[in-house]
């Protein structure tokens, strides 16, 4: 409509090759023809889209393959009504569905890996080598902005990256943060936090409940309501079951989450010397695990009492916990 109105205002005619003639948007009959063709095209596009989405949803429910075959996989076909039809491969956005082919790994291992690669703090790209182990852990207490390293007058400082609200000696902060990190890593009880049998049993129950909810969803989605009231009840039930499935998926991931700290750092020998020899990317991963509200607290840099950098690091650093 906008295009047709603009053409009318500017005296532009539209030539339709398949009709073999030019249309004048200022002419009522020509205008109606253009609008009818536009409406027909939009309607046909909507019908194609609806049919395609129905097919995609059906494939998702049945765990059937669709789309480009990922690297490392071979697509299998079978002949149906004289046509080659793919029967194995299944991927659908951020959703995980039960596939119709044998799995490559166990469901527990899948959730373990997903928990690692979907970690919000995990960075998949970098502009260069990582050289500072604590920068991503700290936050400006004034504006909640990130903290970066600044080199000024041959002195290293941690500075608020957003508004330069705070500045503090990097050497003093590193000494404080390193002491807290090493003290925590040296505790034997930290590494005893493996999944106990009770959690493994709960994981199996959770996965079983998830399979049951998914089966109920599939049955309801395939149902054909006879009345409008029945359709509304089914729609509400599907909405509730989808929420339950999402909650169970989150619970399963949490129950199957491995003790990542044990895989990153072993407390054997001199902990301080081992920490100093640990590569910076690994140090940063450990720091991301420890300096959270649920463990050692989220580090926040406060302004100095009389200026931006006049107090000691221990007085200007706040480690905010869940109980704060």
C-alpha cells in the first residue's frame, strides 16, 4: 500500500511483465488490480509459510531430520513413493527434542557439555591473548559497569570501563584476590563436592518425568478437538506442560552439572606455586566459578573516601554474597 501511494504521488506507473501492460496507481481500476494482486501474493505466501511450519513442527515432534547436515554426520535416506527421504538428523534452534536415531553420547554427558558451553560468562571470541585473570570478575560499585586495566604514568590500575567512576591499584587488588583464591583452592572440602548418589537418583527421576511430559505434549499436540471449549482446554494444558518441561530441563542440567573446579585445578602440592603456573585462560575460568554471589562473593570496587584511589584495596573491595 505504501509503495502504491508513493507511486501515485510521484506519477510513477507500474509495468507488470506477466500482464504485458502498465498500471497507473492514480487510476481507480488499475489501483484495485494492483491491490488485488498484492493481497493474493501475501495470502499465498502466508499459506506456504503455514504449511512449511506445520511440516517442521511435525518433524520436531517425531524427532525427524531437517535442514543442513552438520559437519561430522552422514545423512541416511530411505525410498518413499519413489523419492529419497532423509530419515536421520535432528536440530531445531535452541530446543532439544528426542531424536529418532541412536544417540552418539549419553544424555548425562550431553547435559554436562551443554552446561559448560552455555555458561553466560564463557567467552567464545577474543581480541588477543588473555593476560589479566581478574578483570571479568570485578564490577564498578558506582555504575555496575565492567572493569578494565589501565596503564597511566607507568602504573597499572583497575578502572571502571564505562564512566571511569573508580580507579584502584592493580597490584594491591591482585594480591588480595590471589590470596582469597589460593586459600579457597587449598580447602579439601571444596573438591569433595561431587554429585552424591542421591543427586544421581534425582537426575534419573527428573529425566523420567521429562520424558513423560514430552509424551503428554506430543499426544495433546496431535489431538483434534471437537469443540471450541475443548480446544481451549487443550491449549491451556499444552502451555502448562511446556512450562513444566522447561523447568524439568533446567533441573536436569543443574543435577548433571559436573564439578568443573576439580577438572580445572587440583589442590595437590604447593597451591600458590601451582596457581601462579596455571595459564591465564584457566585462571580466568576458575575465577569465574569462585567469585560469584554463591561462593566467595561478587567483587565490587568502591570509590575512595576522599578520592578515587586513596584507600587500601581491602577497604575499597566489597565481595557481595547471596545473603547480603
